[in-house]
C-alpha cells in the first residue's frame, strides 16, 4: 500500500503526464480550474494536496476522469492516436472537428 506522500507524488506525476499528452500548459489548466498557476504547479509537483473541488475542476479542465488521474490509468491506443492527430491543429480546425463529432454522436445513423 502506498504512503500518503507516494500518493500525492503519483497524483502530481499523473496530472503532469495527462496535461503533457493532451497538449495543455500549466497556465491553461490553472485558469480553467479557477486556481493560480502557483497553486496548480505545487499540486503537480506533489507539494500540495488539492481540495476535492479543485481536483474535480482540474479533472474537468483536462477532460480526464478523476480515477485516471488518481490511478494513472493509461489511455487506450485509439485515444492516444486521436490525441496525436489533434495536436497542433488550429482552433478553427478543432471547432470543426468538435461539430462533426457532436453531429455523429447525436445521429442514430451510427
């Protein structure tokens, strides 16, 4: 069983890994989560434990489930491939992809 310090360190490492894979900066996540960059950096470095509210906000900002951040579950190869394809696209391109995916999701065709 992991110690408290090991769990905090693992959470920070999992946050950093998810943020990096998804292409977010620490500043973007902090802003989306409604906390300061310093606060977020301390959480990611394993020096601070987030409150439940902050943890949920960070999870939502990353669009990653909380259990993935706690346990460090790896994304499937399909998710990783899709994320790699999305990296570097412009906001306009991402918006168009979002619209297409929403249309597919709402369609009974698939």
